[in-house]
């Protein structure tokens, strides 16, 4: 096989494994055994090994003594740092979006927020899984798009891709108070966006993302000591 084809295979495999991790299909702390992955994807172990090395370099997985490659559990300070930056970027996105969101998009955002709230209740009740939807990402992504700044959207995407996306649903599942808070904060943000109040929208978004980061950091903190033993 030509080297370029081999590189493309490794890149594609790394992307497919990454997708499974980001969706929660492969959860944090889970082992990534080369033989099992090779059988699953119908390929040899060599590209699997290279793909895992690529993901390790990117910080998504790590090699643990006596366990091998596992999905890495982010440490709380990493989450707080990332969300501190994300809060400022999303605040800017909300400010820019104020003059660019039409009534139709505002209505879509309200629908997404309601669907997310209802899904979080279903996850908590055990009638849905955290992988059934990505409403929170959709909500925030619509605002990124409305900001009409490609670089801003790209930077936010890079921050979000640093952590498995299903964890946000798990955080909501674990706390009824946070579920209510998250829904209410989105609604308040939508009111500011609909009213054309750029300063309030930016302020609300910044505070919302910082609080979400704290909830996420605490969630990882509680699990970091048990994920390999529980």
C-alpha cells in the first residue's frame, strides 16, 4: 500500500475512534485494545496502533501502566482553563449574533432548548441515553453560526472537541438543579438576543459558560478517582 494511502487509513481510523469517544460510545476510562479495534474495523493492528498514537498525541487517550491505552479523563483544571477561554469567545459570539438572528432562528433555538430539557429529563428517568441527542451543541452552534465569524466558530469548535460531548448530558442527568438552571439560562439568553440587547446577551453567555465549566469540572473531579476502579 502506498504511504499516502496508509496515512489516509490511519487518519480515517483515528477520526472514527475519536467520533466514538466524543459520542460516549467509548466512555472515559474505557480501554482501547488493539486486537478488538482491529476486529471491529476489519483491519490489521498496525493502523490501529498508529491511530491510537495519533489520538494520544492529541491528548484524547493515554497509556496507563498495567492497562494500556484508555480514554483519558480530563483533569478539572484543564476544564476550567478551557471554559474560561470558551466563555469569552462565546460572549463575543452572542454579542455579534444579536444583530444577525432573525425571528425564525430565535424560534428554532427555543425549540432546541425545550427538546434538550425534555431529553435531559428522559435521560434522568432512564428512558433515553446521553447519546440520543446533541441539543446543547446545536443550541450553541446556531449562535456561533449567527456570529458570522468563521475563525471564532473554528476556535470554539476546537475547545469543544477537547472533551467528550456526551458528558454534558451526564452532568444534566446527575443534577436536577443544574437541569433547571441550564434551561432557564438559555431562555434568559434568548430573551436578550430577541430584544437586541448585545451587552446583556454577552454577559449572560459568559456567566452561563463559566457555570457550565464548573459543573463539568466537578463532574470529572468526582469521577477521576473512581473511573479506573469503580
